C-alpha cells in the first residue's frame, strides 16, 4: 500500500484505437469494392494495392482485456520492464510519485498499468472478475497489445502477488522479476481477515468498522487514492487470499529479487519466499515498513544494481 500525492495526467492519442480500426475497416471495404466490381480505369486496376498496416498502439491509453478496459502508460526506451502496483494504489501513486518511473526509465522502457479495479481502468464489483489468473492475464494482454514478447517484471505488494502467478505459469515471458513488499504470503490473508477487509471496504459508515485490519485498509484506500471505488476493492481483495503455486515457482530459472522493509508487518516471512525460488536474492531495507520502503533510495539502488547484472 504505497503512498504518493502527485497524479499522472493521461496521455491521449489523436485517433483512438477503435477509430483507427474503424478507419482501417472502411478503407479495406473500399478497396475490396473496387477490386470486385471493377470500378476505376484499367490503369488503376493494374496498380498494386498495399495491404493495410495495423495501427501502432499509442504510448499511453487504454486496451481491452477480455471485456475490461485497462489503462496503461509507457515511458523511456530500451528493454521493457512492466510495473504492477499494489492494492488501493494506482500507477501514478505507486510508480510516478515516488520517482520510480524517473529512476527506471533511464535504463529501461517502462510500461505501467492500472490494475483492474484501480486508477483509470474499469472497476468491476463482481468478485469473480478478479479471481484466478484474471489480473495476471491483464499484464500478459498488455504485453501482447504492445508487441512485447519478453520483459523484466516488477510488482509491489498485490502487484508482487500477481507477479508470482506470472512467474509460476508464464516464466517464458520474463527475463527477470522484482518482488517488493511480499513474503511467502501476507499476514492478513486468512479467509476471515480477507472477509473483514472486504466488509470494511464495502461499509457505508466507516465509523462502524471494528476489525483493525479492516480499519487500516479502508483508511489506506481513502487517503491514498481518494477516487478509489470501494466496492471494486471489496471484490478485488479476495484475490490476495488465493494460494500461491510454490511447486511451479520451484522451476523458475530467471533471476528474481525480493525486497522488503525490515519493519514490514504485511509481508509474511519473505525469507521463505526467496528460499522457494531458485536464483533469487532477498534484500531487506532497514528502518522501513510496507509504505516507507517504496520511496527509499536504497530500494531504488538495489533494483538498479539488479537490472544491470548480466
């Protein structure tokens, strides 16, 4: 649950993807009509008609992920790295405000998305919309949409949880991974606690919330991103109670960096997570917790050193 104040303006394109596709379709139909019905002169008919070129995705905007509109932004050039933010946050708060974009775009082409239920992406209120691999599939579909075959991966908190699913089931899509603010689970991931947090998000009157975890998460959601859709978060949080496939993680052979604050009470036993993934390294940042570590320069230096390693 990282913090930040600055908001990231949406970069818009002059012609959105739907309009581009419609224009391509109309142009293609005109060409077919000319060829089939013989309209135009023999000289025109003898000309080679170039095939339509698919529109190039905008550097920032939206794409469709199996019916859910997902917002994304890209920055810089070079090898790609995909950033996945935490619960109750968004790409602006998790990555822009703490200067992660500025830091990483000096060495990578940075791609960040607003997870479904967050930021400028669609916010389903149905629990099933976040279940299983739906959130990790948003990441893969974004990579496919942008024509990215492989990338580095960086997830924080819930984003790290999503990243674990990607590593377990799609390791071939990534060159390396950074997992921040997570251990072999979360200290709040017991079913009854997840339910209490969901109830707290959905509560009409926050003064009636008695569960301490529920109070903390509700306050985080309201302070971190005031525009948060609390009903969407109430559905999304159940994703964090789903089990991690440790058997699959044991086969991951790419470099993995696990980073946590020394005083992080949300990330449960990060050393066990690092031990479960071959070729992984654990870095603990002293005097930081789940929130303060996000802005800590030592975290950034650890990540930059990791990304520069062969």
